[in-house]
């Protein structure tokens, strides 16, 4: 038995980061499964995203309130099990209408995790009195870096299994791993400093109202909602149609798993580098909002580059630019929300941000899918790049000045 003292930060980085890495590998499996094995068209691909985001939209806030009322640990355990079931369901059949509901299952599972992991580690560390908001910002970056490092191992293994056995079996294996991680969360996580909402005589609707009031009453949180909406409306174009644009431009068929696998690995390396730079920038006192402005601007440039050419290498470079900066944005925007969210409704506030993401991706997916059917995928990707640029401009309104002249 280990004699090391319990360290919530270490558990958070390893557990939450590991599940992120597994999800990288699974999205590679799903991309090949949908685009190559099932040969889905633009509208079918977008509909998958629409079902996912609709389920998130409906479940995000209730599950966040539950995490604040009852237990962040239990919420995370449920998330792993439900997401694992969604993984398995997604590759269980070649019938489109059979696998479509799997997106809803995965989406509901994801909402149980959304914000709960960050809320859990924030309360544990602040309860120990050892970490500032700046420390927590850097911890979110570290967790994301660890997740990408796990992806760099999981992606090649997934490619080998997919090539030697089948893409389906690779997906099934990853689903089982996600479910088993629920057991690890049960053993590894403790809640020494979390006080459930019901212990404070707060009910579901009281907690929800307090969370909504926190967002409405905090200018930086209101601006963050707008940043998220513009970003995620654009993100849906690349997440659903970007890989199809790449494969169609290169007339790639039989080697699609290897090509996309190589792209995913390259994006993981790029994401690791960008996250490392982002972590150092935060350490210098640059601030989460100012960093978001720069990352969003680079995403816009990369997205525009990928949209204006049919040269596979150039598309891949543009895609890597927008993807790696968007990956770095996850912990940055989480840190932005975390700074202004009250402890007692922290998971609820994070879930409200997740709901803004769901609304944006639901509306953006339907809009961009219709445009793709009427025009072309490159035009949709160009619109997405423009939305990234708009999000960068909006993020400038979230930059404020500390008394020490350090902005955040």
C-alpha cells in the first residue's frame, strides 16, 4: 500500500486526463466508422451531432445541479459508466437508425461529468487551503496535457487493433475501458471538503436559480457565454464535416484509418505543444481571457486555411492549427468560468456553460449541415472560421485589469 499522502490534484490529473485520452482514440474510431465504413453523407453526420447536442441541452443543467446537491464523485462515476455504454452502442450495428440513439446516451453521460470534475478538485484543493485561482488554472492545463499524452499512446494502439482486427472491436474495447474507469473513480476519489446542497437545506430549484443568477449577475460570465456560443457554432462545422473534406480531397479510402490516425497523432503532438505554451503563458500572468483571444484568433486562421484549398497537406495543417488551439481552449475557458463561479453552485455554473455549448452546436450543426447540402463543405468550413474570429473579438471584452496590472 502506498504511503503517499492523498493528493486530489494528482488524482484529478491522472483520472480525468486518462479518460480524455481514451476519448481521443474513440473519436478516431467513430470518424472512420461513420465516414468510411458506413459512408454517411453530410446531413447524416450533422444529425448525429444534433442528437448528441440535443441530449446535452436537455440533461446538462439538471445533472450539474445534482452534482452540487448530492455528490460530484457519484456524478463522475455515473458519467463513466453511461459514456462507456454509449461507446459500445455506437459501434454495435451498421444500421444508422440503431446507432443514432447512442449519441444521446453518450451525451447524457458526458453531462454528468461536465463541470463536476473541475468543481470536485476545486473544492478539495481550496478546502485544504493550498491552491489559488492561478494554481487551479495551471492544474486544468496539466490535466489536459496528461490527457493528450495518454492519447499519444492510445491512438497507435487503436490503429493497430483497427487494422489487425476491426474498427468495431477497437471501439468496443475503448467502451469497456471507460466503464472500468468508473470503478477507479469510486476507489480513488474522496470528498473531504464538499458540502452537499441538501445539507444546506437547498433544493434543486434553489440551486438552479442561484447558478443562473450567478451567471446573469457576473459580466465576465455573461461574456463567456457569448464567446462559447460563437466558438461552438463554428466548431460543429469542423467536428462533423472537416474529416470528410480531408478524405474527399485526397480520394482516400482503404488507408483511411492510417491517414486519420496519423492526423490524430499529429494533432495530439500539436495540442501538447500548444497546451505547454498556454501553461507557461498563464504562469507569466497573461490571464485566461487574453490567452483565449490569441488561441481563438489562431483557430480562425487555421480554419480559414483548411477551407480555401483542396490540397490534402494544407488542409491537414489548417486542421491541426484550429484543432490544437481549440483543445487548449477547453481548460482555459474552464478556468475563466471557475474564477467567477461561487463554490456552492460551481458545478451548476459549469453545466450552464455546457448548456450554452449544446445550444450553439445544436443550432450551428443544423444550420451548417443545411448549408453544406445546398453549397459545399469548404464554404461551411469558411463560415466556421469566421465564427472563431468573432469569438476572439468577443473574448477581448472579458479581459479586465488586476490591481497588480496583470490581466485575466
